[in-house]
C-alpha cells in the first residue's frame, strides 16, 4: 500500500521539481485511483498561488536586468544670440550640438544590481516556502479525504453487520425465542447506521472537493484514493528536528533577507557620493562661419542632501531584519515543539487503540454475539458492544488522521523525516 506520508524537504520535492516547471496548460487533473504522488504533482502544476509566486520571481529577474542598465546619454541642441544682430536675426547665432552622459560614481550601478539580484533570490525563497506549504496542504487534504473514505467503508461494514443482526433477530422472533421488541431494536440500529452513512457521505464529498481545490479545480474527477492510513512509525526524537530547523524555508530565506538589507544599506551610502555629468559637443559660430569644440563637467554640491535620511533608514531596516529573523526562529521552534507533542500523543493513542482497545472490543462483541445466539444475553448487550466496536474503530481512523496531520506539520517545520522507519523512507 502507498504511504500517505510526504517528506517535504527531500524525495517528493526532487521527484516533482521538473514537473513544477511545466507550462500551466500541461495540467491534467487526476482521474481514477489517485495516490498522494498524483495529488502532489497536480497541486504543483495547478496551484494558482504557485503560479502567482512564479510570476513574481520572473518579475524580479526583469527588475534585476533593469537595475544593471547604464543611464541613457542626453542629446541637446542649443541656439544662442537669436536677434542679436541689427539685420538678420540669425546672423550672430551660435548653435551647439552636444551629448551628455551621467557617470555614476561609488559603484552605484553594481550595487543597485546586487540589491535587485538579492530581491530576486528572496522571491525565489518565497516561492519555495509557498511550494512546501502547498505540498503540506495537499498532503493534509489527501489524509482528510482518505480518512473520510475509510470511515465511509467502515459505515458500510456497520450497515452489513446491522442488517445481518436484524435478520437473525427476526428469525428468532418468528421462532418465539425472543421478544418482538428485540427486532425493533435491531431495525433501529440498522436505520441509525444508514443515517450516519448519509452524513459521512456528505463529509467525504466535501473532503474530496477540498483535495481537488489544492490543484485549482472545482470538480472532482477522480474515483477513489489509494493509501494506507495505518502505516505509522514511532516519532524520532525532538532534538533531531530542532537540529534541522534551519532547513525550513521560512528561516532559510532570512540569510538572503539580511544580505539584501546589507546591500541596500551599502547602496544608500554609495548614493551619498555625487554623480558626475560629462558633456561634449560642437558649436557653430554663424557670424564667422566657424566651429569650436565644447566640453563640460558638472558635479552637484552636497550641501543639503547627503542622503543621510535614506542611509539611516536602511540601517534601521537592517536592524529590524535581524530582530525579525530571531523572532521567526523562535516562532518556528515553538510551533515545531507543539506539533511534535501532538504528533507523539497521536502516535501513542494510535498504538493503544490498534493494539489494545479495538481488539478487546471486537473480542467482547464476538463473544456476546455467540452467547446471545445461545440465549445467554439480551440483544441490548449485543448492540452496546457493537456500538463500542465501531465507535473505537472510528476513533482509530480519526486518530490516524491526526497522527499524519501532525507528522506532516513536523516535517514542514523542520524539513526532516518525522518517523524513525517506514517503507520508502531514508533512514536517519
């Protein structure tokens, strides 16, 4: 059986990286029997959020290109001394044609491009963060839909048992072995099972629609899901995840963020250096019909604006980023510790239900059915045991879903495989 687990930081990302690079029109919605890999692939191809983040990465690349371009030269045409003569108004004019070029000093253009490239890298980290989140969301939606599918199958099993019990009680009533009220109780139990199935069917449809929404679809075209909710393993120690927490894109991005803030600070310092404007041209003296070369250098006087405000603002933004990084790491570590406790608690509950409570309840139910057939117990006792079995099995499915949800969250926050073993998993 295919495991429902997703290792967010390793195997599935490597497998699906090439898929995510396809054109948006290549998306083919999953049909038939769908696995988690199918759902994750469809989400990477069809998620509107990922398409938006991908467009932002391309926009930042274009901005980096723009930031590296030199200023355009300036062409100027100037006519002087119009009307200076007594006769012809243009007799004593001087016509100057020139080209001027702004010369950026202090390495402004290189620094500006460096900032833009780091902003592009930040957009790439934002995309990666969103991609991991999309994979986490599709994995959780897959678990919820698979659990709903299993609960519906459990409801069908309960209906079959309730119908069989009702038929058996009817036979005993006809034989005069039990009171007719026992038959009424059996019928009520069977109808109650059918009513619960109707509710579960609606919940299953909603869960399947939520899964389809992760790849941007409003339709459910698949028939069923394939996975094994019962595939669980003991959680690895918390220290292992805390040691890997820097692999979380939410934290890994801060290296690029701090580099961008430092580069922005250096750029503002460079902008305090005045730029030189060089101008060369030719001047025609109409009165003498002569020509002369013209050259000019101009430099702003840094008397009032030395970019001191922008430099101070960039310095404070750098300090802010350092504080935000520390806060982000604290938040991720805290969230990881909480998710790990839920993960560990769910595993303990799964083991207890699987190995102790459900088997015991099923054993009691079987014995009561056998003893009831021999007239040793009332049918009410059998109904109570039957209800207990299916409530525990339903709780087991819900706890399995909680286990996998918490494991997915632990993996998302740490980038590490959450359990110590399991099919298809790399060993720590």
